[in-house]
C-alpha cells in the first residue's frame, strides 16, 4: 500500500425560502454550505474546508413584461458578488397568447 489517502467526505447543508407575494410576483432567498474536501487529487480545488453560497431572487410579471432581479447563483460553491437584472418584453400580445 502506498499510504493512507484522505477521505473524500462532504456535507451539504442548505436552506431556502420562497414566497409568492401575489399572482404577479415572487421572492426567494437561500443559503447553502459545503463542508469537506472535494474529491480531486491532493484535496485541491476552488474551496478547501468550507464554502458558503447565498442567493436572493425577485420575479415580477406584468401584462407585456417580466422582470427578474437576482443576486448570487445557487449553482456555485461560493457566492460571487454579481447581480443580474433580466427584462423580457412581449411584443404583440400577452404571454401565452
């Protein structure tokens, strides 16, 4: 045997809350934590030991427009300071027509 390799063990903890404000808008917030070393050679990677990620999102739907406002990304290991504003305009008719 060449030696004892470190265990590739990770714990994923997360909590998320979403709230439907009314028929046209919703709000969501979440927190995720990853503890442990990633399963790559020498235990390296973008995050050693513990990573946290926070995200916030708001969606508003109007007659001919939709607005999305988001901070963070729920799919990454660590929070990257980024904000996204997305505006969709429906030309000619309402959504679903």
